[in-house]
């Protein structure tokens, strides 16, 4: 038998016999039964403790009295755990009494043995109901052939209830390895790759992070106000105060090439939004209408709103068939249209403040809006339930994470706040370091699992934070004037775009790339 006091590892923290037991369990769970049995034989250890093997045998053989004695004899159990284990065993025993027609024995067991257990009145009432109403509970049609399987399920339930070392938690070794890997990922401040190997310690190099300018785009004739990558990462859209928008194609080498120039707005184009299927693009004129474009051909399809509808922002629902547009004019509120231009729903009224920005979560359940400078409203579209968050300083923009669990808002107090959509947080996570006083600055989530936050800044820099830290991870220089907007490629995690008042768009990539090396 293995020495129960031998310790392993450089720090001597691992008990050898415990490691062997979890290895045996892992081998069984992976389907290597012969190898597990061989290790049990060679080590003299078993995946299951002697106490639990006894209880398992008693359950499978329906030796209920002996099983109860065994559970009562276990040392180190809390009263709650012991009661839970006894309840599971007595419940199975009662069930089999009922199926054998011994209702009086079942009733006596309920009164004398089960009723005194501290397992919650609802559980005891449920058992009593099965005795007096077997038809309603479905017990009347119960097949006796299922009893052996129910006993096996009881063994699994007891494994989950009884604590170590009597039993081992399910897939214990896998859990421990996964925790170790997760810890390495959590400590990797530049984590950008999903592939993690057990063969070596995990570390993402800064050289693989988008910190170098790969390309400078000067196709716009005036300030560039907005950039956004398509959902599949294959396109980039930009808009400018030159009254145009441009669709760019992302090339295999990480650069982009102009595909279409979208003309038709009479005023600067302040905003663009890709349909979730990336076949259509919305362009939002500053204090003007919204236009819909076909991405494949670059052709104009239709206009939403009119000269009296002053649009501030727009967003898509996940079906790529419905859009919502918010207006900075309180009289207009928020409109929902389909792609054919038909009005579906309108949110407006006397108490509706002006809408500064809005977004729809990827699941389509929530409409998040910025109202009257400092107010965030999260509306459940299906139930109309609404939650309001009040910020202390004016909000300029809004962005939702790729998984729809979080959103960030830029404040003119030079802070970015991250909130959870579900509403469990009492306070936001805060990020600072960038400059924002006068202008609309837009930020975004980026990287694998939206690990990072990037933002423009009035000091001509691009700021990047790891979500776990309030201080910037990287500050990227290159632009000559205010950086208005940034967008992180959702599929190429090493690619970032930024738009500036210097009339350029910069594409950022890893410093190890060939393009960066060539300058």
C-alpha cells in the first residue's frame, strides 16, 4: 500500500496517496478501466474509500438498514450532510416499499425515520404526497425494471453529497488541472490565444499584441469620426465629417484595401453599424437620416427617418431584420424598423429624454440606451422590464461586449465605466488614464473573450486596458490629433483600428509582424 504521509513536488504540498487516488479516478472517467485497475492493484489504493465501497454494495443489494448504520458511523460529517445522505437512502427505500405494495412500512418510515431529518419540510411533504397520491405523482406507473438503475443513480448522488476523503468530487484531476491552467491565463496580461498547452507554462508575448502601426489610411478628406469591424472580421467600415463612409476589405496579410465609398449623406457621417450577418451596413448622418447599404455591391437601399427625425445612433437586432434608431430630439424617441422601412414599434412620450447612444445585446433581449447625458436605461424588449443606472458625469458613448454580459460607457470625467447587463453589480469597474473633456470619444471591447478595453483619447493616443486593471496596459502613439473611435477585430485578435481628427485611420498589429518590421 502507498505511504499515506509521502509528499511530492518541490514545495512538498501534494500527498502521494491523494494524487494516486485522483489519477485512478481520472483513468476510469477517461475510459481506461484496465489501466485504472492495474494502478489500484499496484498501489494498494482505490478510487473509492473502503467506507464508500461498503455503502455502495449495501445500496445495490438493497440492504437499507445496514446502509443507514454505515452512514451513521461515518466520522467527520456535519449534521446537515449526514441528514442529506440518510434522506437519499430512506427515500429510495420508501420508493421500493411502495412499489412492493408495503404502504404501511413506507408510512411508518416516513413518520419515524424521515420526518425527524433536517432536510427541509418541502422534501418531506413531497414524499408524503407520493404515498397518498401515487397516480398524481406518476409513481403508480413506475416500472420495477428501473429500480436497479435508480440504485446506481443513488450511489452517484451519495458520491456528490459525502465529502472527501470518503468520496472524491467528480473528475477531480481534470478540475485541478483546469484550475491551474485558468490561473496561468488569469495572470497573462496579454492573453490573446485560446490554445493553451499542458506541456509548458502559458504566456502570451507582448510582441504578439497590437501595439505597432501596420497601415495608415488617408482616403477620407476630413476628420474620421467612426470605425467598426464587421462581425466576421473580414471588413472595416469608417465614417467621416467629409459626408462619406468607406467599406474596407481586410486582406490575409492584416492590411485593408478600400472596397466602396458610400456617398449620399448631406452632412457628416457620425456612426456606422453592421448587420449581424454582415450583408448590410447602416450609416448615420450627424443630425440627419439613417441610410441602409448593401455590403456586397456597395449600393444604397433605403433611408430611415426624414429631415424632422434627428438620429443620434442606431443598432441591429440579431436577426438582421430589425433596427432601432435613437433621436437626440426628445419628441422623436426611439424607433424600431424592419429592413423594408416599415415601422414596428416606437418608444416616445412626454417624459422621453433625448437619446445619446444605444445598443442591443447580441441575444436581442436587452436594449441599452443613454438618456439625457447621465442616465443608462436597460430595457428587456420581451418583458418591458426596465433598469436605470445613474452616472454622476455626462456619458458620451456606449459599447457592449461580444458575449453581451457587459457594457462600457465613456464619461467626460476621463473615466470609462464597465457595468454588467444582468444588474448584479452595485458599482462599476473603472478605467482611467486617457484624456476626455470636450469631445465624443468611443471605446470598445476586444481580444479573446473581450478581455481588453480600448479607447480613443483627446491627447492623440490609443489606450488599452486589461479588464482586470484600472490602469492602461498600453498607450499607442502615432495619431496627430484626437482619436475619436477604436474598433478591435472580433476574429483577428491581433488587429485594431483607430480613427482620428488627423483625417487618418491607423491599423495596429503585433510588433513581430512583417509589416511592422518594414515600417
